[in-house]
């Protein structure tokens, strides 16, 4: 007798290839955020820029240290051997040397501040029509600002007096710098307005570069195709 043939179990043809990972879906919160952003009016970047800029500018004005400015004046006076035109020319020259190390080195003794502080805080200005030099100092302390301006003006007149026999021009103090009552730096309201203007400008630029949304695509409606005008021959054939 013959034994029944036994069939071996069928071998698996091939291992299934690994399925590609499903793309990750954004969280529901992100979808909601996107829907809310899309539902915002088109001018929302402009409004957001104005509000953000105003808040940042006002915050800077509140946190920044106020600065005080004091200004003193010295005038060039000609002697008997000189004339007003010469005095005007020397006033221009003294305005240039007022912030030099030779003058500031003497001024630091009366101002009781380092020379480096005088170099960064003191500025001079001259007039093309009058033989006058203005000495302006800026500091976060109003008394210190006045002291620095007066110290530089005093040192400048001392240097001019040492060479009066050669220049025939005297330098006299015309007006002393007084202690300022109010800060010269911008207030929080001004910095807030500047920040709001800058934010509005950036918001307007964002509106210009923002891609325009297709209203028909957003509403889900499709525009119906309008048939073109029929030719005259086709119309006569149908009559």
C-alpha cells in the first residue's frame, strides 16, 4: 500500500514590505490656531504692529534713565589791536579745540569727573554770524551736567587768556550753564508714539507682502463656466 502523500505547508511568498509611516497630523490646537488666524480681518497685521510698537516704545521710555542737558556760552571779544572779523574767526577755532584733551584735562579738576566722561558728554557749537561758542553737557544728573558745561567753558577761557597777546582776542563767559529743571530725553508718551509709528509701518509692509487669499477657494464655491457667443451661422441653422 502506498502511503498518502503529505503536503508541506505553503511557505510565505515574501515578507510584506514595511508600510511608509503615516504623515503626522498637526495637533488640534494648531489647526484651531490656523483657523483663527485665517478668520482675522486683513488689516490685523497693521493693528498688531501699531499696538506692539506702542507698547515697546512706551516701555522703553519708562525704563530708560532720563538725561539732562545744560548749556553755557562764551563769547570772543576783540582787543584794541583786533577787529570783529578776527574775533569771529577765533571763535570758530576755539569751538573746535574746546573738546580737545588739553582743555578737558583742565576742566576735569573743576567738574570732578574723568576726562573720558567729558569727551563723551560735552559738545560745542559755533555760529557763522556771531563770535560765540556754546558748550553743552549731558548727564543723568542735572547738577553734574551744569558743572561739566561750566568747567569746560572755564578751561576754554583760561587757554584763550594765555594766548591773548598773540591772538588779540579775549574769550569771556557770556552765560553760565544752569541746572536743568526737566530732562531733555524723550518722555514715555513720545517714545510710545514713535514705536507705534514704526510698528504701523512694519504692519503695512506685512500687508503688502501678504499673499492674497482666493475668496472663491475659501468659500468652496466654483465659478460656473459662461458659454461663449454663438456664431451667426449656428444661430441661423437653429431657426
